[in-house]
C-alpha cells in the first residue's frame, strides 16, 4: 500500500517543517506532529511570537526547548542544538535547512510572499491558505514542477480530500455529476422547539415540519421553500466558493451557477438533488462543483465540512445491492452520493507533508489550470475610498459576496479576483449588485500577490 511505503520512508528520514502561522490549523498540526514518526516541526513563524511559543507548549515542548530567534545565525545555532525555533521574520526562516513550508497564515499577501520565497529557496510548499491559492495557485504549481519541487493542497482540508475523491471516482470509471462539500456549520432543526440553529444563529422555523421530507413533491420546490424559510441564516459563503474553485481548477470540473445552488439538504437527499434536471435534480448539467448546507436534527450525525461526489449509477443492480447496505442512492436509482463526513485539519496533514518530501507527490492532481476565479459582487452601495478589508476567521469583506466565474485577466472592466482586491481601496462608487472590476480598485504599491497574478496571466495567456 502507498501509505505503508510512506511509513517505511518516514522511518528512514526525518522531514523538517517550517510552519507559517499559529492559528487553529497550526496548533492542530503541531500537536499531531510530535506523534507522527519521521515528522519534525523545526520552526514556527508567527507575527506575534507568543502565539508560536504557545503552539509549541500546547504540543508538549518544555520552555527550555523553545528559542525565539531574530537572526539567521541565531536560528542556525538553535536548530543545530535541537531547539524549537519561533520567529516573526518569515524570510529569515526560509533560509534554514528545512524541507517543506506549510503555509497556514490565511493572509492573501503574506501567504503569497511565503510560498514564492519558499520555492525560490528550494523548499516544497504545502498550501493551507486558500486565499492566495485561489488567485495564483496554478502558477505556483507550474513553478514548483519546473524546479523539481512539490506545491500541494493539504490533507485535512476539504479541497485536497475532494480532489482525491474525484480522481478515485474517475479511476473506477464513475461519472462525477457533482463534487462538493458540506458548509462548515450544519443547519440543526429542533422539531420540539421549532427552531433552526447554525453556529451562533438561531431562528424560529415553525413551517419546517412540512418541509422535512420531499414526499411526492418536486425536489426543486422543496429546496426553494427551505431556502425561503431559512433566509435569515446565510446560505452562501466566499470560503466555500474559494475551496470549490480550487477543486474545479485542479480537476477540470465546471460551475452550474456562479453563486452555487447551496441547497439545504439532509444527507439522504443529496443524490436526488445535485444531479441534472433530466434526472430529476436541480443542476443544468453534470460535472460541476457545488455546496450543501446540511439539514439535520440534533440527534443525527454531522456532515459539517465533509466532502462528497454524486455519481451516475450505470449498473443499477449493483447500486440496489449497495442501497440495501446503507449507501445513499437516489430514489430513481440513477445516482448515488459517496461521502466522507469529516475533515481533520492538521491532525491528518502528515500524509501530504511526508508524501511531498519523501515521495515527491502532491495530494492533488498535477495539471492545475486557472479555469475559474472567485470574484466579488456588492450587496450594498459602497463609496469610493472604502478599504475592502477582509476580516474575521473567514476573511469576509463587508457588503461583498462571491461568485465563481471563468478566469480572466484582472484588468480594465474584467472582474478582479476576490482576494486580489481584499484590503485594497475602491477608486469609485460601486452601486449595489455590481461585480467589482479591476478598474474599480486602486493597485497597491509593491504587492507580490498582484505581481504574481500578472505573471500567471501571461503564463497561461488569460484574456
């Protein structure tokens, strides 16, 4: 088995990691790394060094084993002495003799710089930060391959897991009608209280009993009724678009509608709904990416952040056998949903990191193209001079939602990628309902992300 050979390789060589960022992902990856044979997080970059120190302590490192370093010479001595290094100087850390950079800062500009510098310094890159990946990822893939390096998505995150599921389905000869993920937070319905809760939002929903099952009704009518009943809870998010855009770019999949259908569905319903209309579903065609908002009771298992493929059932007899074993097969027997209901963040990322360094393999497909961009559409009028600040855990921009559209050169009246415009300033008033274009945004000074995007556009001949 592939994983067995990876274990053997890890016994023969220790992989040294530079971890960029000490957030939720960084804490989980670092804590698991001390239990993973052949894996060592040698250094952590953190804007606030106390966060890096806290991450090492969380992983069980004693105080005297951690050293804060401000220079390359100091870091080299600490590394040779077996110390765990923490620094707020990202570019200095790139010059250490480490094997792979795991980028998890989530900051579009900084993460682009880190990935670029890592490749220039001969390091493999495991890209957790999807923000810059959605803007310039295909360029990094191409550059890494030309240099004999690996630039890879990361196991534990949905894009990598879903890419592998799509490739696996194709290898078996299964036609992928839809590939997708469940949104991060389930829509949990309490039938006794007549309320639906999603993360920190809770609303009264007295009409949902009648919408709990499809019954003999057309699935589209029920899907639309659920969306109206739960309109007070956001059903579309930019991070979901970004993650599925990465999958589309890596797997050659398409998009049915730019904002996604994002239906509110129970697990057992996905194979009935995310199929083409010719099969009784809501899609205009097959071979697309989309997202589901999982609808469940409190006593039912979560599917939050899990991934799935809906495939065509060519051999109905076999799939009826599988239905009897509990698999999710549509009522018509024409489609089935195969899923993984979880992603484990940094707990399972060692497979990617070890594979990249020891076997020279990415966790995703090799032919990554800039097929789609996530762009922004305004939900309110935004005046000139407004900084489009990306804030919060999911780096949202107030008053701007996302669309996944065919990639174009970010100039003039063409749309500008969402995380290319993030934290930059509008130069004109933008009415509500407008797609933000390149000419509406003031170019920043000395932006590596913008320069890399220009290089990508020339490399892949975007127009």
